[in-house]
């Protein structure tokens, strides 16, 4: 009588083995064909400064509640915190990660191990080709908290922070650069990819005026292909209720103001779509000023929508609108009503909800700062300095 054995490999172990095999055993893929003519990423500056959107006091109070989360490292939270505060932030308090510390965690495995532990699965993996990939998030992975939740959001954040393609990236098995991370992103990208928003943003910041590239599978990807995904899919499809598709469009449009990668037809198509969405937002905005996750439909007075969902939709919409041209804007009253609801909600919400939903709240804070053309850390530091001056008793000369 023969015994029968069955083997069950836990999904987390199987994932780790597959990642290791890809990085070390597979023959290196051909480098993606893309013409990179710039080293520094495009700077996308805010377009407006309207004090009706949020007062300086409202900005200061909201920002003070959104310093980088303390505790065990969470890569998604760190990416959002770095995006909000920037690479130069320093709060003068060891409880809160500084900008340089957050940047090091995301680009240097030595700093990553200091925070996540020496036994933690690496966030950055170098392939045999020399390209660098980021460990993706999977629900059952024991180190899910230190993985990257969204495809290429880390790369897009580095571009937003101004890191040049030559900036170093240190993995556990070797050193490379941001260029290697970008080439890994463009090489792996394909037209059936579930998440494409941050790949488009990274392409716009780092690769434009290039108009196309060829991926590892021999597919030629051009800007029209990207626009079909960003514009033609149903509005609600995509990350964060489709709002990052709109962000990708405004970044592509803004980067093109110098890069001139878009044709006149493509620019008109983007502006027309954004204008259509803005008109829809005016018709679906709630009387209080917020939008729901189902922002494509009018808000109903008897609908119960979690606060986190309202913060997510309203903050994300105000964020991309702050970068959109005047021709694609809703009425300013629509913007002010949404922003004032957002500012009040951020100041009044309990800390537990804010901490649990740090990502959406960080987008909301950044949106308010963009509409005031203020850097979040500079705005926070100015408010702290002003507060310190108020609390310092006046000095009287000795009689």
C-alpha cells in the first residue's frame, strides 16, 4: 500500500520564490526602446492661489494633524507622506519621519532594513538586467505593509519630489539609479495592465517629449494608447474611483507645456474631456460641497456615505483640478464650496479615522495647499513660527 502525499505551498512563499526566480534566473529582457532626452523630471506647478479655498489658519490646523504616521513602517503611508511633505521636511521631532528619512526608506535598502527589519522582504529588487522592480502588494503576504500598493506610485512620487534619473537607488543585491526603475516600469508595462495611471505620470514627468516606447513584449506604446485608457474607459474605472486617471491627464497636459509631446488634437481631446468632467462635477456635487465615491451620479440627501469616501473623492478631485487649465475648470464657487467642506472636515474629524485613512486625508491636504500655491511643509513651518512668536512673552528693558 503506497502512501499519498500532497504539497501545499503557502501563497506568500510562492510569491517570494517567483519574485526571486524572476530577478535571478530568467534571462534579462531586452531593454525597452525609449528615447530619454532629459535627466530631471518635469516640474508641475500649481496654477492658482485663491484664499477663499482655505485660509492660512485652516491650512495650518489641517496640516498639523497630518504629520507622517508614527509606528511600524507602512510603505503606502510613507509614499503618501513624502508626496505631501516633500523630501526636505524636518519636524524637529523624532516621532515623525523627516523628508530625507522617508526618501531613504523608499530608495535605499539599508535604510529600509533599519526601519522594517533585516529579515523583511526587500522593497526594491534588482533584476539580472540591472533594471529595478518594486515589490507589489499582495493581501496574503506577511510583509504586505511594507510593499507598494499601486503600480509605479513609488516612481511617480520620486518624480514629483524632483529626483533626477541619475539619483542612486540601493537594492539588497546592488546599486542602480532612478533610470533603472523607470526602464523597469516602461519595459513591464502593457496595454492590458490593470493599473496604468502612475506609469503614465512617470512617463510624462521623465520621458516626455518622447511620444512612444517599445515594451519587453515588443508592443509599441504611444500617447494615443494612453489617452484611450485615460479617457475612453468608464469614468469610475481605476484607482480611487477613477480620479487618478484625471490626475494623469493634467500631469501629461502640464508637462507638455514645455515638452511639446502632444499634438494639437491630443491637447484638445484632453481639455475637452476634463471640461466635460468638470461640468459633471458641478451637477453631482452635494449641497454641503462634497462628492461621493460614486461621483458620477448626483448625491442624494438620504444616502449614507462614509466620511472617508467623501474625503477621498473630494480631495482627489480638488487635487487634479488645482493643476488643470482654466478652460477645464468648473465654477470657482463649486471649488470653494468643496474646499471649505474639506477643510472643516479635516479639522473636526477624530484622530483615529484620520490615522486609519491617512492616504485620502493626505491627498485632501495637498489639494488645499495646491489651491493656495503653498508648499505644505513651508506652510506648516510658517504657522509654527508664527505660533511661537505669539507664545513668547515680550522682553522689557531693565529700568
